[in-house]
């Protein structure tokens, strides 16, 4: 289970897999990893909720983190 406070740290390696110039997975894109992560990991929407993120929300989080960290 990944809590909201840990989400950024958990997703960072996947951001690099999607967007780094040298990554062999760059052609896959964030949706590919969002689908894999959805099946493998429970991303909680909030600390006090039983709801989890859906594929589209995980995809959005990966893209948002990319914009935050890699766009200078």
C-alpha cells in the first residue's frame, strides 16, 4: 500500500523510466506503467479513505511528477 505522502517517492523511478532520454522504456509511456502499477500496488487516495487511485489517476500522477521534476 502506498499512502499519499509516499506517492512521489514511490513513483519517481517510473518517471525516469518513462521520460529519461537513455531509458529503454521511454517508448512505453506513463499509461503503460500506470496500468502495471494499478495491478500491483494499492495507491490510497487519502490517509483516511479506503478508496484507491484508478489507472487514469496513477497516469496523471506520473505525468504531474514529470512536469514538476524534469521540466526546468
